[in-house]
């Protein structure tokens, strides 16, 4: 095991499979003790004695690391609190929170149900808030911490059939920016990943090497890690008074709308 994160304790949500599993394994390989959270349940709905979270814990332990499984749901306030409590009770502290947990209910907006909307927002957005809120109280008292949230290109740029997912991920971007400002003064950084192959960047952001990186977004794909620019005005019209429709019709096409294209132009029926 490495030592970049030796002595640190991490919580990784959605860590039983996919990206979350890769993040949990990478944090453990860097020396962190890890709470592996994944809301896996048995067929009858009871908490399992085996499952994805437990499988990842065994992988970490076989490699010489320390980990504990959590099967709580991030979408429930009290359950999210118990995820954080697991870290404190088992390891005595919490230094790193990585919020990978998420689900998909892809549907074109004109077919999406209320349940599909609520389910995705509940896990991604409320789940991220729940975990950040419970974790940051402890981190604030210790005046140290690393929080890495997960946004998405769907939230930044849009993706057909993902109104619920894109809205949740865009909202997580806003949450990340505000939390970075709220918590930065206490030695806590809050950054976000737009993922593909992300585990090394998560470890880096969780380490002392990134102590001054706060409120930033990183697009990780293939062999690339890109810093995503913050929204800013790029073309502006000014007026001494109130804009009229005639003024906008005359001036907007050659100024603020210059170069703007429709990302989904109409097709013939």
C-alpha cells in the first residue's frame, strides 16, 4: 500500500461497483482507511451479509488495507448520517468524502415520469447534500477535509434523454461552488469530477498536494484531465436605458447571438 494518504480516513459512496469501486481501491492503495458505502440489499429488502460493498472491502483487505462496509442509502438524511458515523466509530475521524453514488432513469423529457425524476434527484442531488452536510460538520471542527463530488458532462453540456440526471449533476455543480466558499476558510476543499477514468485524480485532490485547489471542476476522460472553465459572460450588449424588442432584433444577431447554434435543430416530420 502507498503512503500519500496514510493516516487518512475516507468515505466513498456508491463504492460497490464501477467508478466508486475504482476510487475506493485507489484511496486504499494510497494508504487511506475506507468506508465502502453501497446501497445493496437482499431480495427481501434486508441488509445483506454479502454484496458489492463487502466484496470491495475484501479486495482492500486482501491488498493489505483497512476498510469497512456500509449499506446505508445516501438519499435518506438519517442513513447518510450513519455513513459518516461509521467512519467516526470505526476509525475515529473523517478526512475525505467522495460522493460517487448515483442511479440512472434515462427517458426523453416528454416520456419521463415523476417517479423517475424524483428517484434520480433523490440519490444524486439530495444524496450528495446529505453526505456533505453530515461530513462537513466533523471536518469543520477539525479545520481540515477534502470533499470530491461528482458532476457530469450531461450537467455541464446536456445529453438527450437525461433531464433528471443532467439537472441533478448541474445542481451538484452549484452545490460544489457554494460549499467550496462556505468551507474553504476552515481548511476544507470541495472540488468536482466529471468522470471517466478518474481514480488517480480523486486521490490527488484528496491529498495535501491539492491543498489550495478549491471549487474547481475537472473533466477526466481517457488519458486527459481538463480543468473546466467557470461560467462567465463572453458577449455583452449594453444600453443606456431599457432594451426594446426592436433594439434586440436589430443588434442581438450580430453581437450576443453571433456564432450561437441550435444543438438540436428541428428535423422534418
